[in-house]
C-alpha cells in the first residue's frame, strides 16, 4: 500500500478563519492559529505540503498573559552587529507593538523552513477589532 499524497486539485480551497483574542490566553490562541495555518485540522493533512487555511486574529492588544509573564517575559532581537542585542519586556512590547506578541508566538510554532514561511504569510494579526478582510467572509473560530 502506498502513501496517499493529495494532488493540487484535491487540496481544495483555503478557508478563512477569524479568531477574537479578546481576554484569551496567548498560548491557546497561538496553538489554535498554528494548527489552522498548518492544516492539521483537515483529514488530508500532509506534513510536507501547505494545506492550511488563512487566519485573521483581531483584538491582539487584549490578549492575556498568565502568571507574571507580563513583567518577566523577555523578547530578544539582535541587529547582527557587536553589542546589538535588544531586550524588551512583554509590557513594553504590548504598548509599542501589541501584534508582535501573537506573531512571534505563532511563528515559533511553525516549521523553520520555506514551507513554514509560506504558512506564516497566511496569518493576519490586528491590534483592534477591525480588519480589512470582510470580502473573504471569514468564519468565526472558537478558541477553547
């Protein structure tokens, strides 16, 4: 018996999912979005193909961090130059770039390959409740 690999015509259309992150825990929203982007919720999931859907996340500014992560969690970035390490706490990242909290959490859960980059491009995160993707008619996705 050979392994089933879906062809281009069998892959189907990509659905659009809308996730409201208002007062939801960061990790729960991130894992749900990563699964949708990878296509793990579909019966034809194949690890080496991009069968995932588009994900739109709104209200990223109101995402919740548990415990003392708000004051203790560090976000690091290096410019590539000597002494170019920058560290910010989650509090300052939320004030300056609230979208970055979710984007980095989800990107860390995707494959570190060209395939993972293609999956990440289907993610749209917005700090407020408004988004420009109404024409795609995204369906509301409930995060547990």
